[in-house]
C-alpha cells in the first residue's frame, strides 16, 4: 500500500472557489478533486502492512493537544515564477513539531534529495508545464480558506489512477 500521514483540511467552499479562479488563470491546471484537500505530514511510500505504522504513530499523536487550525494564503512550489504546484498554507500550533517527530519515528529507506524544510500546505493544483503564478499568488496572498479545530491525524492510502490519485482512510489517530 502507498501510504502517507495527513491532516485533513477543514471543510469550506473556498477551495472550490479558488479552483475556479485558478482554472480561469491556468486552464491546463490539474486541480485536487473536491473533498481530497489535506496537508501531508509524512509520506511513507509503499508499506506492506499498516499495523506497525499505526503502533508507532498512535503514541506520538496522542501527545499533541487539539488546537485551532487555519488554512490561509496561496503559494507555489518550487517558486512562484516557475510553479509546478499551487497550494494554500496550513497553520496550527505543533504541526511542524509533529511532522519532525513522525519523520524521526518513521524513517524512509532513502530520504528524498535534497531534504526540504517542512511547509504545511494543502495542494490546490498541479501545473504542467510550470507557469508564472506571481500575479495569482499576489491576488490570493491573504485569502482565507477555512478554520477549525485540529482533532486528528489520518493514515491515508493513495491509489494512483489515470484520472489522478484516490485517497482512502486507513486509520485515524486522535490528538490529546
């Protein structure tokens, strides 16, 4: 199974609204399907059995207190001038600390090169070929998407299909 740990983004129509805006600006963009918005905390890749992952994750997540979660602003990877991915920023106390603890507890056989700092984000769309998104980002820099209470971490399965990945919940881990 191809697995990752994630925080689901709070529900909001703002994701669909920005998707329409970005499709007007970038007609060839491949938006994330409705309802699949999340921030990846740790990508695990192919895992034969989810149980050992769950055993490691549960006590780590249980130490993190529930807190406010906010999705706001738009950015791009690798940069706004040659963007391949448009995203919305996710903020919550403890998010970066939890991602680091999960990376330490669940090392990959080979980490991606080069190692990049964790930036909590909700992918909105992928762009191929890369596009100059500076004007779009500037226009949406302060856009509020959603707010809510961060209550859990989800272990997700990702199935790659011709129409894009399909995500399924494998397990949930409640925060303290």
